[in-house]
C-alpha cells in the first residue's frame, strides 16, 4: 500500500434514500499516492459512497476529513479545490478540449485565467495524450478520447483526492489500460489519494493498492490483494471463482460463466476468458 500520510478519513458515515439505508457506518482511510478500488455488486452502495465523499450527497451521520478538514463544513469552492470527481456517465459539452479542461480550473480562477492556469491545462493535455485534440470540439471525440478529457478536467483541479466512478466502463482494452496507467502514475507522482469504483476485478487487481468490498452498504472486507479471495467473492457476488497467478499477477476466473448474476459484467469483460488476450493485456501493463 502507499506509504504517504493519511489524506482521506471516512469516519462512520451513513446515508439513506428515504427509508432504505444505502450506507451503514462506513469507515476507512486512504493515504497519499494510494489507489483504492471499491468493489461490490450493483446496489451495494459504491456510487453512493463516492457521491457522499464528493459532497454531492450529504451523509446523515459521520465525518469526511481531508487532511483533517471536515468536508461537510466547507463551502463548495473549497471542496472543489481539494476533490476531483469523475462521474459514471458524463457527456461532453459543445466546447473545445482545451476549454473543457480549463473548466476544471474554475475553483482556482479569481478574475481572469492566469498563465499558471494555461500551463496546468497544457501539462494535462500532454499527460493525457490530447495535445492534437486541443482545439477539437468534444462532441467530435470518440468515447475513449472523451473519457480522457473528463479525467483530465479533474486533474487540472490539482486535487488532493481523486474520485472516479467506473472510469473504464465502455472503453476498449487499450483505452482501459491507458486510463488506468495515467491514474496510477499521477496518483504516485503527485501524492494524490485516488478512489475508484470498479466492476472489472482483474483491472482493479492490476492497478490498485487497496480494496474495499461493499455489500448492502457495509464494508465486508478491507485491505490489500490478499482480501480478494474465492470465499469473499463468493459471499459478495454469489459466484464460484478461482484465483490464479500469471507472471506474478493474480487473476480472477469465474468457474461458471453461464450463471454470473451480479457478477455478469466482470465475467463478460474479464480478459482471463481468452488466454491470448490475458498475455497481451499483462504484457502491455
């Protein structure tokens, strides 16, 4: 796991949709430079947890601390300076890629766009390999290109905490790997605490330091790769799996692909169902 200091502390938060408890006494910490994957079936509270941390939803109980500052007591602009949030579904507005990224600097801009703002946007354009698209309109981009813009917009905020809800959904394997490499490299180099909601267990295992497994709004297990066990996955997804090792990388293999239930997306998307694809994916990482 990451060796930095604690950036985020979630302390006993609870949230309900009317009479339905979506989160129950959730507690965990994330260090700077650490990537935490939130796993669990649909309806387990993953996206709700991310939205509570981003202050989109207000928890009924508990505290959310970033470097000891309680987010629930800060104004929206201060929160936006510290937290970059990438939602599950984002549509590009009709603007250039450069302007879309510049929007992420809004919490820092006082009167006019500064030279520093432009430099940061230019740096993120290079980082995301988007320089050649800088003056292209976002509605002209492919799904993978647009996802890079959306992640880049969060990065130009210079956040201490990066929250991403299924950042690789609907992307092809090449773009999945590229996005995850960027998130990993930026998190490590800039000491950002990153939390990702993930459905693809094998992608999560490849790039994450820490895991939270949610079930019915509660943390079933928390820790490093050692908590990704056949027993825990059976309990939370209701599916029998094997965990094998390939070139030092743990890989989850569903035993019965025809009966995936809530595990369906992982079963369908997982690269281990095609041995050649496994070898290609891992060698590219």
